[in-house]
């Protein structure tokens, strides 16, 4: 049975004065069935963070459009896109009084597989029928403490310094880029990309239940509504993309229907 992708991207300004998160989902112009999802959480000054996040989406789409996706080259394409965005953000920093930075979270879906890359604390989750399968590791001070066994996940959720990043785009040091992949893909697989304005308010299990029980658009609405309510007037920008694989249902009578002239 063939698989199709149901997808939705959504943002909310939260309780900030400016929306500096960006998210987009792009089909490949030539490779049928290939999709790119890109999410960036911009930081720095008036319009600076928004511009940095836009640079991430621009570099990702440019690289995706010019490189035909495939198992052999998708990692290089993702790496080049993040590094190109990093260089562009640094150039903006030198030519203006702004100090822009951004996270990056990129996912490429193609026939039978998914590949992703990230830098910063914007996350990618992979669920299968609602069960957590994979979650990217935050490039943050608290994330490092968890990885080295100094904090538990529960302690990290309440840590006052959890928003301090150890790597991002636009910094003086080259971005730390981590990659992941899964294959084959099956019906029930769901990928969620989101900024900390979303994931800070949910457990992995709750996110999994939401994308299992609702189609992507309704799931996105539910997550944003819940995040807004739990933030109680102090919420960050929100951005997320949801891509869910389902079995394609074809009408068996379609091929037998007569063609009628207009």
C-alpha cells in the first residue's frame, strides 16, 4: 500500500512583541514525493532574530531545490544548508548593528526514508503510532548536563538555565550539527519539528498522543492552544511542523468510471 504525507506548519507570536520563529514545508521541484520541512528559532535584537531565521529557511530551500535528494547525498545537503545559513547570518552581523542568531531543524522525507539535521534547541521528534521513537538532543547547557548524567530529564525541565545554548547559527564558533535518519517508513510514522515555545510545555508522551489522535492541522491547533494556556501570559514564540504518513486509500471503481466530455 502506498503512503501519503499529511502535513501542517503553524506559528504563534506568543506573548512576545515580534515573531522570530519561522517554519515552512517545501516539495521538491523535480523529485516526486520528496519534501523538506525547515524550522528556525531566531534570536537577537529588533528584527535581527527574524532575519536570521529567514536565512535558515532560504538556505535550506536553495540547497534542497538544487540537490536531488537521495540516501547518498542528503546528509551533505543538510550540512551545507546549515553552514550556508550560518555564514549568511554572520555576514548580517558584520554589516549591521544587530547580533542575530538562530537554531536550525531540517527534515527531508523521501520514498522509504527520512533524514534530518539540527543545531540548537529546536527539536525533531519521531513517533510511530504515537510511541516516541527518536528525539534530537538539545545543544544547550542543560542538555549537556543531561547527556553527562548530572541531571535527569525531569530536573532539566525545571532548570532555570535550560535556555542557554551551547551552539547555534551566527555564533563565533562553527555550528554543531547532528544528524539522524530512519528507514523504512511505515503508516503511522509522524515527525514533529518544534521550537522551545512548544516543547517546553509537553512531555514526549503527550505530544505522541496528540499527533496520534488528531490530523496534523488539528494537532497543531491543540498544541498551540495548550502551550498558550500553560504559559499564562509569559509564552515564547511558537512554531511547529507536523508530517504524518498514512496509507493511501484509492477508489477501486475510479478506473472503471466512463470519461465524460465537458
